[in-house]
C-alpha cells in the first residue's frame, strides 16, 4: 500500500522508519517481560526464604502485575498482603517491607538497566519518559512513554547524522544523542 501511494524514495523511508519503530517497541515490551520475570523469580526465592504462605501464588501475582508501570507492583502487593494478613499479621508487615525494597530495586536499578539496554535509553530518560507519559496519558502513557521517547531519540539521531553529512562533517557521524 505504501509503495502504491508514495514515491519509491518516500515509501522506502516510511518502511524503514516503521521497522525501526517496531524494533524499539518490541524491544521495550520484551525488556518489560524479562524484567517482570526476574522480579517474579526473586519474589519466589525470597517468599520461600522468608516463609511467607503461598509463595508461588505470591510470586506469580507480583511478577504478572509488575508488567504494569508504577502502579502494577502495588496492584499486586495489596491482594498478596491481604492474603498473608489472614495467616499472620507480622508476616504481612514483613511482606510489605519486602515488596517496598524489591520495587525500589526494580524501579531504580533493574528496570532502567534492562529497558535501557532494550531501547538504547539511559535510565534518567526512562524515568522522565514514564513520568511525562503518565502525566499526559495516564497508565497507557506510562507504558508507551519509553518507546515513544526512544523512537524520537532515534529520529533525532538520524536527522543530526543527515545534517552532518550535508555539511561534510562525517568524522562527527559516530556521535549519538545521549
């Protein structure tokens, strides 16, 4: 369809940019799934170590809800904490502390590292993208903010590279926008 509507050079550019957008979005989604799997495994190991009741159930809930940015860990932690509260109030307190520490680790270290590797963004840009995306479009904006910023970074790098070539400054071509 693209080649039937546009000139060949424009269609080539559109197809190439669409492939780049797909690569960035799929990298983000795969990174988020890997991050959630790691958090789920850590939760399973720690729930067994701390002898929380129903460790497999808790780990699955924590891992699955961790896919949702920012609010997901709390959405998963609340029913888990209530379940543990029915068995032992003291263990529930320990579980809440454990979840807080686990989510700090995920949000400040693991998540930005994995998502930065999959999207090419530095951790600071990931945090900014999630914050701005959330303020603009809510939960959907938090989820899509990182791939949108990664794609905008990619487009800006292409523009800068193109302009450097036009000015015969190819020696600066390996500089990328950080």
